[in-house]
């Protein structure tokens, strides 16, 4: 309670001081592809064990030692700010797709376009279409390279749906809503579906499914009939009491207990269910998202980028090449359940033979990135706050959405 | 230190004493007559230097930054930083979330400060009735929240409050009361968060009050007892008036703490649901360290600083008036 104010002012001041000093230093390192023996430092997200294990093989092949540091998702912005302000960063870092605009506008990533022709791992044609070079980079540059992918699909409890007389998962919005209504009738504390209140991607997915697009002339807009349809669909689950209103509802627990038998989430949820509730095996499955005009899902995941001031660009590029190889991508999937981004790995029989993974890879073909604009975090939070104030506080829909449009316009002016 | 008069005693002085005197004379020469007024300043200078560097300078830097568009790209490339006048302040006053954060802070202060000051005073007076082992254990019990890590507090209270599997709702269900949305209903969440902060803040205030209570001479109570005063009369005629300074001190510090309210909403609700528990400090934190808008966040912190400074000055004035 008593540390806050002084801390903010001090931190702001330190950052300001640091950036004056940082501005004076810095030089451009010259990469020397095969002579560079590192060591290189890598920042990965959340957990370093799996990545360290993967790196043993890389070091054996190339003789380049790799130091891995894990950065929790909740700290990544602080970490980036201090690295940018001080000029001290790693050589290679994992960048979540939603954070890409921040990293790019911070000038944290090195433009790799001069090296593309010598490095197969940098070539856009190796990766799935949603993360093609022109979709993830400002024009003419290559600031990051796809690494892992993540896609939202529908998770459902086969046992509970069957018991409610639903023989197959919903494929249209109407079926989705009707099935949720049937499931919610099971009694008190039972719902049809669960909407995470922190999830700003969900209304965007609904907009895509309604046939819409958020970007118009390089700016984000919610002033479209398709977003209105998405908002109405979102609100309808609350209005008909088909979803829990508690913001601390636990998604995994809710799915396991059967309280929320339908959930839209990524493959990481599958890993969570398998490890915490192995007894549910065979009682749940995944399906591609229900369609309105389209069945477009969210393409999430992470890229890898070279730190702008790295002194081991050559070694980092070799690591990027290594990570793009089918073997490395498949090993990574085996240890973390995170999907590959390389086409060759996605087409490998170890993945295509698993029916659940087949659903993921099918959905990957119809998945889009969130808008990669620097203000997206603020814009999407405003959108989510508006929808949640309608469903949780009973604010008027028309006026709330009108003021959202005004806010979003002023944020981008 | 004036040079000592030369007397016969000089002959008796040891060599070291002579050195002392010489040193004293040198000091006396350099600072002929002000030395006695300078010493205190020399002594407080390390603390003062820290204060100037980390508080006063920071405020000036923040004030300067608040007039710029400094964000993460400006951090990387200072040519991107521009002077934009009062634009940050205009944008902030036009932001409904800012007013909501200000309103929430006012709510937290109104609920938290009186409860904490009156509650802590009452508990301290009750604890002071006895010095038995049981009461000493109680004192420790009340102080534990103050020294418990905020992360542990958030984990425990988060689980107590949880609407799916929380202990509080389970206890309520035993007596047939419907579950309460402790942290997820916009109004109840405010109170739940404030309750944790009151629980956590009470330990320190109780200790301060206890110290003040123990400084009251027992003769006053004995004299009052001889005059036939009851327990309530003793509390309201002797204890409370003699604790005036302690009460004032606790009120000022508690008020400042609550205007900077941050930890509990940050760890329990992250300011949600829908901004319902976003305090001013949390608003500043989100603008600065989530959206990387350092200029905007600095503007907001200057506004909060001005409010706290104004409230504190008013309190100090009020006390001067009372004391005459």
C-alpha cells in the first residue's frame, strides 16, 4: 500500500535517466556467420527447462553454448522496458505475437533481411500462411521469425453433451448458442459455456466469424455491422445466463468438474487437462470453431527475434536455422504441446496421425493474427471493458458501443 | 567552539589534548561563529541527499516527462520524444477511467481510513488493559498481517474469496446463505479489497497506539479513580485526549497510504472487474508499465502528488490551528 507512488515516480525517472545514457552508447556488430561461436543468451517465455533440453542438441551440433533465461509472461513488458532503456538484452528472444508491435516500436529487434538468402530458417515460404513475412513485419523488413503456433479450437465434454442429448459438437453459431442453453439447464452452478473476462481475442474471433475485419485504412475500428453482430453474440451468452459471471472462475477446473462443458481455448488447455485429470481421458474432445459466415480462429504463438544490439548475430542466425528444422519443431511439440509453425513439421506423420492435432492443424489453416498495431493492448482493453460493462454492470449497449468507437478513434488520432 | 583562555592549566595539558585543541582551533578558524548551527545540517546531509535524489529530483523529472510523449519508442530513440505541452493532462481529464480511479480512491480512503484509525485505537486500548501472557499473544496475533508478504496474503485471501471453491462461500453454504461474489461483483469487490487492506494495515497502527498508551503516566488514572471516574470516563477524558498526537500521526500516515492504495487491488483483482477496484496508483501503473506511456503516467502521478500534498498541508494547518 505504501510503496506505490514513490516507486512509480522513481521508476519513471530512472527510465528517463537511463535512456539518455543509453542513447550515447551502442555500435553495430558485424556478423560472421560460421566463425561466431557464441555463447548466446536466449530469453524464452515462462519455462526454461524444455528449451535448455532442446539446446543441448544444438550445442552438440554447432559447439555454440546457449544460456537460457525464462521470462514470465506477466513480467515480459518490464523486462523489455529495462532492456531497451539500459541497452542490455539477450542475443535472441522469444516474442509473443501480441507483443510484437511493442518490441518493434522499441527498436529492440534487428532487421534480418540482409541474411535471409543464406538462412533457410528465415525464409517465409517455410512457414504457415498466417505468419507470412508480410503479415508479421513492417514492409521490407524481417524483424522476427515464426517459432511456435497456437490456435483456438472448441473443447467439449463428450459425456456431458451426450447426456444432454447433443450427439455432435456445434458447427454453427445458432447450434452453439442452443447447445449452451441446453447444457445450462442441467441445474444450479452448471453452465453451457465459459467466457474468460480477460480474453480480448474472443470478440475479435466472433467479428471474423461474422465476416468482418477490424482493420480499415491501417486503423482499428469497431464501428462495423460485423463487430455489432459479434458483440450481440457475446452479450447473448450472458443475457441468457449460459456462462458464469464470476471473473475468478477457473477455466481448467470448470471444464474438469463439468461446470463449463464447452470452452474455446488453445492446445495448452489440452495439456492442462491431461496432466490434472487423466481420468477424463476419452470423455472430451476438440472441434473446429462454430461458424457464422466463417469459422476463423485466432492464430497466436510466438516468434523469435535477434536483439538489435546483439554481438553474436552469426550464432543467433544459426540457432534460428536450427529451430526451423522439422526435428527441432517436433521435439518442441513433444515436450511442450506447442504446435510448430514450419509447414514441413506440421505435415509430419507424427502430428497428422493424432486426431486432436489434426483438428488444430485444420483450424490453423483458417486462423488470423490480432491486429499488429502498437496501441492494440489499450484499444482491446477498451473494447473488452465496454463489453464487460454491458454484461456485468448492465450498461446500455448502444451508448457504450458508441463511446467505445469515440475512444478508439481518439486513441489512434 | 571558542578558543579556551590561556591559563596555567595549559602547562598540564597532555600532548594529545594539545592536538585536540589545535584541531578545534582550526575548525574554529574555518567556521568562526556558525559552527554550532552547521553541525546538524552536516549530520542530516546523507539522508537529505538521498531524499533529494530519489524523491525531489524524481518529482521534477516526472513533471518534465509529463509534458512529453515519452513511450517505449522514445526510450529506444530519444529523437522520438517531443514536447507536447499539456496534452497528456487534457487526455487524462477526458478519460473516464481516470475519473473512475479517482472516485475509487476516494471510496477506499473514506471507508478505509476511519475504520482503520478508530478500529486500531479501540483494539489498542483493549489490548492495553492487561499485560498477561494471553494479551501479549494477542498483540503478536494482531501484528502478524503487517509482516506477512503481500504475495502470501494475496494467495490466501484469493482462495478464501474465490467464488468457485473459496472457503468463505463454503462456510456461508453451511448456514444456507447464497454464495457471495467476493471479488467479481463490482461493488462487493471494492469492499473485499478494502477489508484485506484494513486487516493488513491494522498491525502497524495498533503498535503505534500501544506505544503512545504506555507513555501515559498511570498516576492520572489513579487520580481519576480516586475521584470516582469509571472506565469509559477514563478512556474519553484521559486516554483519548492524551493520545491526540498519536491519533494525528496515524491519521496522516494512514491517509497518505490509502491515497496511494496499490498492493491489494494489484494482487487480488488487477483493478477489475471492469475498473471497479482500480485505484489512482494502479491506474498510473497500468498506463506506465502495461501500455508503456511514460509521459501520460507521469502526468497522472503529478496529479496524485498534488492531491496528496494538498490534503497533507490542510491537515498540518488544521493541527496548528487546534494547538493554537
